[in-house]
């Protein structure tokens, strides 16, 4: 059954009401930005135009929050990014109040830097150089692959079983995750959000599929693709590494050909001629 057709007068009234609602919402956001309205008072507002506002839009109006930190707040509290003011419950309000206390006592939110590129290009060598820089926090991924000689659990990776990893997927504990070369890799979400809220610039060293997931879910992330000086150099590095079988090395080289074609999807491309220069370029991108 088709809905009833509105008369010209009804359509005009509906249009005027929509315009009025937009103006009310814009005015409210302006007053919040100026500090003339207390954020939490709006949850007592009975106007339909306000109750239908998206919480994430309202959060972005609060001085010192902005889009990136608003997304982190919703992720940390488990509140949907599409939640409207009228749908926020008492428990969710309490979680928001706790987050506001953290913001009041914390520095400006850090930036999310995603570093990707083919195996053997030097991603780990580059990111490890930033571990002693207090301005940066290097995310430690979880993986189901076997630990290699010289690696430390909790430092290089969180080495977990397939069953443990799958439970983390079910609980939505990953910012991103992907399968690569017969193993699963994922970035634990909570640790990243906590570091960002502490004002750290977070560096994720992840594979291409994971970088694409972050691009989709975190619009403010800076994606950086690390390229080798040449294909011959990349091949030599993988063979020299000697940590895998010939079959596994060939699989990584085949995958590298596909990954190199995706460099144009990234915000910046760094050619790793010399490690210290590549590190300097990353620092510059995060702090600009």
C-alpha cells in the first residue's frame, strides 16, 4: 500500500520544520563550541530536533575533541557511531562522563600512523627506531604464526593460538585483522585507543588488507606505504633473511607484486633507501 500523498501545504510545512530543526541543531553545536551550553545538559533536552542529533556530531562540537577523538570515545565506550542523543542510556552516559574526565586531564589526542608495504621492505626496522621516542607508541599486533628466533612475546607480537584469536574476533577486539602467509594478524583496539587518548602518536605496522580496514574505519588515519629501492633489492632482502622456507619466500614475493600495485591507495609513499631517512619522513608526517 502506497503512503498517502501530502498536500502542497503539508509538504511546505514539513520542509519548514526540517529547516527549523537543522537551524536548532546548528545553533546548539555553536553554543557548545563557545562553551555556553554544558554538553550533558542536552541529554535532558526534550526537543525532537536535538534528540535526533547523532552523538558523534555533538561530541565533535566540544572544544578539544574533534572527529578523531570523538571516534575514539565511542569506540572506548562501546557506543555505536550512529547512536542518536535520544537513544543514549544511563549506563552509556556514565561512561561518557568518565571519558570527559580523562580528556580534561590528558594532552591533545595523538595521530594514527599506518605503515604498510611488502615483506622484506624494512617496515619493522623503521618502526623499531621510534620505540625510544616518547612522542610515539608502537602497536604490538596479535598473531597466530610461530615465534621466530630472537623474538619476544609481547614485544614483537602477542603470539596466540588460533582459538584465542578467533575469540578476539568474536568479541570485536580488533581495530583490524587479516590473514597472511598462512597466519592471522590483528591490531588490538583498546591499546591503540588508550595510547591515542594519552596523546601518543600511534604507529601500526600492518599488512595491506589491514591498512584498508583502518582506512575504512578511521578516516583520520595517515596511511604510509614503504617501497623498496628496487625489486632486486627486495628479493635479496627476503632471501638473505633466511627465516622461512623457499616456498614461503616465493609466496611472499608473489604477494609483494600485488602489494606494490596498491601504493597509490596510500596518503604517502616512502622509498626505503636509508633507514634513518625513512624514519625522519615518518616523524615529519606525524608531527606536521
